[in-house]
């Protein structure tokens, strides 16, 4: 199935923000929809691609979304599909990564509604591209872990620190800004070196992207002081050591051109 038929629901990945990172398929599906339910993380440039006749419904709160809200979203999708709408549920990044996709798919399937997923570029990939590095490193970073540091209702983080504190892994920590002190503490106590390279990338792929390179021991203060109010991802691991050398190369080039 590759079209948005009346009465079906497509979960479509909007990518990290830059409309050029939308897949061609996602762009086509957006144009075929009669109604689009979209999250707060969907980039403005992506929303600008939606044709004027398509009904747009914002269902996003940036963080702290309550499960009742999620049930309300599930119900909206089901209702629209049962009315015969061509429904696109547009989600930031990839719908299958920390996107509450299961709840929405289950609700639709229980109601007998056909569903499909269109993948998108996830925040970790966009952040790596902004930093100009690889998330994996032959022989050194052989494992890439997508993990969320979002705690339910402010409860403590229930993460398996000993498996996360792997010096051969790169951690891509989603929703980790508030919990950065707990992340640093948990990883260091589980044996990861306090000097492990860390990068924070805010608004990856957007024009207003910012990034900051630090170490695990300084992560709590960096998360508090170096980030603004945008969506931010924390990357941890030896693969991030390449960020520093790229910055110094850029400086070298600048000095060189200045002298010549
Ligand atoms: N499905 C999304 C993730 C949703 S969870 C994806 O695949 O990217 C929301 C979290 O994703 C944010 O709190 C942040 O940690 C991260 N995120 C999403 N977009 C981002 C962006 N443009 N830059 C940095 N982090 C981003």
C-alpha cells in the first residue's frame, strides 16, 4: 500500500525539521491527505509543504504529554478514519522511535482501520550530520543505542546503567535534557569514564541548530547552560571524540586562509 486511501491512517515521519530531509514518499502522502494530525516537533518548513485544502490539526504538546492526551489523539485518528478521511499522522523524526506509534496503531487496528508507516530521518542521524561525524566507529563504537531519558510523571529514571555504560557503544539519548545529571551520574557510577566525549545538539537540521561538545562529567552543567528551549539530543561515546578534531580543522583552515 502506498497511497492514502479514504478511511485509512498513515503514520508519517516528518524528519528532524529541515523540509529537505523529508522523504519523497512522505511529501507525496502529505499532499494526498484530507486531514493531517501533527506534533509540535514537526518543522515549520515541512508544514509549509501541506496544500491549503488539507485540514491541519495540531495535537502536540512539547513534553510531559499525559497518557489521557495520547488516548484523545488515538480517538481523533480513529474517528477521522471512520468518517472516511484520508488521515496522515505526521510525527517528528521517525514514527517508530519514541513516537507513541504503538498506541495509535493499536487503536486503529482495534477499530478495523488500515494503517501504514512511512519512516523518517531520526534526530540522532540529523545530529550526527550536523556534527559531521559517524555514530559508529570501526572497532571502537560497535553498538548504537537509542535510549530515552524521559521519566514518567517525574519518577526516577529506570535505566539499565550497567549495560548502557559500554565504552564501545554510542548512546543517542532522546528527551534527556532534564535528566542529564541523572544520566551522567548513572553512567559514571556504572563505570563509564568521566572523560567520555559527549555532544549536545539542539534543533538538529534546523537553521537555528546549535551544538556543544563536552565530557560526561560536565554534561549536567552543559545541559543546563548550553541549551535553549529547542528539542535537544545527547550523544555519548568515543565516536564523539571526532567532533573536536573537526572543529580544530576548521580553525586551521581559517588561520591558513587568513595568512595566505
Ligand atoms: N520520533 C522522533 C523522536 C521523538 S522523541 C525521532 O525519531 O527523532 C522527542 C525527542 O527527540 C526530543 O526531546 C529530542 O531529544 C529529540 N529530537 C527530535 N527532533 C530533534 C531535533 N531536530 N534536534 C535535536 N533533538 C531532536
